[in-house]
């Protein structure tokens, strides 16, 4: 499933290929994604120019003259740019054809992705308005975690994965960040000190930044055969390593279930 780093990698790959292009027409081959693709997308987008592609959480925000196209990749979605005449592939559900004849194709085999159009502030869209801060923004801080966690009995791992607390910290990144910060995933969020949250904020940012960087080095462009960024090229220190030795201390990495998710940790390094 594309996580925040993959979505950001997609944004960085796609934006220079679509910026300032004018939409000629939109073709919808299958509108039944997680939510229906707006049927009038062709009349909405025709003759509008792409100004920029931004990201909020796992949504891509493609800004046009009169509004914003919100794209969510769901479980299996990806975007790629094709030349005119290039054959459409199975699961290419939506195509934005530009006046220079290049085509942006949205492919999604499992169809959990979504495409919305809004002419209002996209950050106030119902899918986005309740989301917590971006992990790289100043709104995500030791203070914000400390305040939000007082009195909470929830374990720190599901706490940090809650999109109302901070967006984009999926299961892998939560496990890796907690390891780097030396925090046991089962510790009560309400008992973690401000200083310890300081370390966690740093390691969350570090882990995500490395994943984005890894994605950036593995994709040459979004016009290749797959159009997929290089997921999970990052070296993982605990995730998926149950039974192997911790690189830091040599103890065996453990696996547990926590909030319905697999959790990996080192019982010596994480307290
Ligand atoms: Zn260890």
C-alpha cells in the first residue's frame, strides 16, 4: 500500500511532467473507485491548466485554474505519464489527456483509490479537514505529542499511528521510529516524557525523510514501464526481522500484536 513517502515520491515525480499543461479531455473507463469518479470530470477539467501538485497526508492535490483534483492511491493505485498512442493497460481507469498529447494515467487494480474535484479550499475538504499535522511541519512537535497524550492509556505505537495525532506514520514507519528513539511500542502514550517525545519526533522525521530519499533515488521518472516509486528500499532495522539479531545490541528482535497490527521491537534497546 502506498504510504506517505511513496505518495510524496509520486508527487515529486509527476509534478514536473504535468505542470503548466492544459487538459484537452478526460477519459473515464471505470468510475467505480472507492468513491465514484465525478462523471463530469471531462467538462470540468477541459481547457484548465495544471498549476502545481501538492500533497496533504496521502492525498495528491493537483491544482488547476478553478479548483483542485484530489487523488488518493488507495492500496494499489499509481500514476504515470504516457505518450500519445501508447497502449492503455489493464486497470488504467482514468486518463487526463493534455493538449501536448501526453497522457496522465491513473491505474488501480484493486480500485480502493479515489478522485475528487473541489472548487473550495482543498484542505477543508471532508476527507482532509479532520487530519492531524504533517510530520515534517512545525505543528508536529514534542509539545503537541506531550499535550495530546496526557491521561491517555493507549500504547505509544497506535497513538503515533493515529492520523488525528500526526498523518503518514504507517505501521512500518512507526516500528522503525520507535526503535530509533529507544521507546517500547507498548509503553502508555500518557507516560512518555516530553524529552522522549522529542526523540520520537526526530526519528519519525528521519525515517520518513530516508524513505522519501530512497524513493527519489530509485525512480528515474514516471514514464517508465511501471510508474511506481521504489517502495521499501530503505534498510529496516526491526520491521519484518522477528527472530533475527538486533544490529545495535545482538538481542533477538521480537514480534507482537498491538492494536491488530504486527509490531517489531528490540526488548533491550526499547524501553
Ligand atoms: Zn537492540
